[in-house]
C-alpha cells in the first residue's frame, strides 16, 4: 500500500470515528458538544 493511499484510508477511518462519536455524544435530548459530554458523564 502506498503512503498516500494509507494516509487517505487513515483520514477516512478517523472521519468516520468522529462522525460516530458526535452521534453518540448528541444524546436523545439533542444536546451536543460539552453539554452532551457532561450529560453522559453524570
């Protein structure tokens, strides 16, 4: 696998992880960002 292709795959996986995390952090109440995180941690 070439370095540029490997980097593209890593970016795609990272972007997917961020998207999934933001969906999980945004709870049923629609909170997001720090509010969503502190809501989960409580």
